[in-house]
């Protein structure tokens, strides 16, 4: 018997499983077709199953298995298995598959599958499939006597559009307020502290603060209009720093001003292409919360942080 897009879960609380499923649907709602259904069953004490819509493709099914095992903001320990049929044009097409997370997994951005012929493969979220030593034998789930289910639907596109517009309005308002604060900080510093010996240090601190804001407020940079607005702000800060540095005689202070006012624009120039590369490989947006949600996010964060700080610092101090 072929089983398509069925998930078996042992462990955890029903409400937590439901919350994790709802979070995943919300996270991928823009990529999921309207009307897809997810039926959640309680089969006993800490024993659940989810029948995902059979129209759900393999890639999203793998993402779902991975997310349910590593949900954001939910602390539980579960044993999860998914059962599906290979639908994509690769060596798994047409095969019965059991999908699972390796108990020794420390990468957090892949799944393992075993075919009905008991061949094991690792699938990373860049789409690469590599054959592995057999970690799990293929066998059908033991308990298929599902009772009454709770049906969770993909949100309709109109609601998603409203939510996106609401989120954009919040981001736009926050961006404008922070921009006013940043510009005001530079103006006040120029008017009140121009003759102060710590004037270059204060300007460096403001530039560093802008860099930190752009780093952590990453959702603003996911909106093209706000990204280009940030880019304009970064260019203005760079020009301000350059003009200001021409009035500073001491070489150390000269460098300090240029480093602080270059870091924001340099960060933005790096962030856009690296984010697009990350999205192409991982099929999702990068995240910069601490701790990093996955190894891939950690690599992305480290590259941007180190590059946007060290390169301007080394360039201006080594001149």
C-alpha cells in the first residue's frame, strides 16, 4: 500500500504539535496553493499523525518534517517520520519513501529518506541528494486507525495580502522613525560637539549603531523599497563622513570617522547579494536571531558581520 504525505509523531503535546504545524503553514503560506489541507489526528497518548494534502510537493514535505522537528519557540522532543512518494525528477521518483531526521543531525537543514528497497539518502535544502549508510529500515507506520481529525487550511491569499500590508506599514513606520533619530543624532553631534576632542569617536559610535540596527532589523531589508531607502541613508552617512574627515587633521581620528560612516553602506552592499544567494540555496529568508536557527544562518551572519566590520577597518587603518 502506498502512503502519500502522511506524518507520524511520537512525543510532545497536541497543542504544541498543532502550533508548530500552524507556524509552518504561516511561514510558507506565500508558496502554498489555496485550499491545501492538513489533517491533524490524535491517536493516543503522545501519539499523533498529520495527513498533509497529497498535492504538497516533496520539497515542501521535507521542509515540513524538518520544521516540526525543530520548531521556532516550541520546546519539545519528538520522534517524527514522514511517508510519501517520490514525485520529483531524480533517483527517488516513483519510490515509496520514509522521511526522518537523523538522531546525530547537527546541521538542522536537511532530512534523510529510506526507500522501500532500504537505500538511504541525505537530502539537504540546497536540493543535493547523497547516498548514505542505512540509518533506518523502511516500514509502514503501525497505527493507521485515525479517529476524528482537526483540519487546518492554508490561509487564503486575500488574508495573506492584508497581513503583508500590515507588516509593511509597521516596518515603514519604524524605518522612518529610526531614520529621523539617526539624522538628528548626527546633526546634534555636529552642532554641540564639533570642537570636543571625542567628536570623531562620537560619530564613529553613531555609525556603528546604524550598522548594528541594520544587522538586527533584517526584516526591513527584505522589503525592496525600504532596502533602497536604507541604501540612500547609508550613502548620505558615507558622504557626511568623507566631508567631515577632511576637517580632521589627526590621522587616527580621520580613520575613525571614515570607518564608522563606511560600515553601514558596506554592510548593505554585501547584504543584498548574499541574501539572494542564501534564498536560492536554502529556499527561505536568512535569520539573524541568537542563537542562529541553523548552521547555514550562522555562516551567513558571520560572513556579513566580519566582512562589513573588518574590511573598512583594515582599509582605513592600513592606508
